[in-house]
C-alpha cells in the first residue's frame, strides 16, 4: 500500500529498499483513492457549516487536486489536447499529449471538470458530499486498472507501458472498490461501479483507435472522468 500512496498522492511516505514495479500496488489503488476522497471530503465537510456548500465544494476539489499533485487532472487536460489535435494521426496526438503546455482543449476540459464537480457537490448534503468523494475516489482508481487491462501500451516507454495489471490485481481491486461503494452509497454504489466500467470502456476504445493504446495520460483521464461521472450520478440518485 505504501507504493500506491507514494505514487498516487503527495503524502510523505518512505519506501523501504528498492521500489517494486508499480503494478504490484494495483490492488491497493481503490483503497488509496478512498483515502484521498475521504481527506478531500473531510475538508468540505468541516468547511460547509461556516462557509456554505459552494465554497466547501471548491475547497474539497482543491484538496483533491492538491493531494494527488494534479496527477489525474494533468492526464485529462493532455488527453483533451490530443483529442483536439489536427492531422498527423496517432503520432501527432501522442506528441501533443507529451507537450507540457496546456492548450485550448485542455483548459476547457479542466474548466468543465471543475464546474461539474463543484456544482454537483454543492447540491449534495454535507454527509452525502463526503460519501460521494470517497466512493468516486475508490472506483475512479479501479476504473484506471480496467483501462490498463482494456488497452495495450501506445508507446514502448512511459507509465502506460510499465503499468501492466494482472487479472488477479483487477479482481482484488474490484472487491475493494465495491466494498467502499456499497458501504457508503448502498445500492447506489452499483451505479457508481457501472459508471467506472463505462468510462474505462469508452476511454479504452478511444485510446486504441486514436493513439494505438493507453498512456499515463489516458490512465489519469479515466480517474478524473470517473470521479466526475460518479458524483453526478450519485447526485441524480440522491
């Protein structure tokens, strides 16, 4: 679990000895996602009585991005820029996605993601907003594992190539994600798991056709998109 925390968050943890391959930490991804969602949700929960639902939602999403070092938001922005790239096929899109600068499509994607999450969280009750962030964090990381299984690497190097997840790891992670979703959202948690599966499938289809496979950016985009989708669906079911 320490490796998963070290990769997915900015929390100060120390690895003992040489770090194993990142895929070894895959079963712990939903648990770490739930931890991140819980910390972010806790910020919103504590802030809401004094500051109101809107400000509390902004602070919660800010905490979510800070705790992860913007890892998944960066992937979302890069994928949006790749989606908007014109000409050159997969190589052109991959080159655009590797550029550290954020383009118009990336900025729009981040803005819409932020507006969607803040608006949805602000309409949920105090306890429901906290639970939604925990569930979204857990199933979002599980969705990334599904994407890793559903698309081959687009490059020979990078995170997309190195992150080869086994079916066993997927199964264990699914159990962890389902436990968090059902414990905090009851039967609505099933819908959250469905959102994760759908997002992973759609991004896998796009990445295979447009890029030739997965990259670190597509893995991050899956997490960010799943978080937004889960929170919106939980709001609709509340």
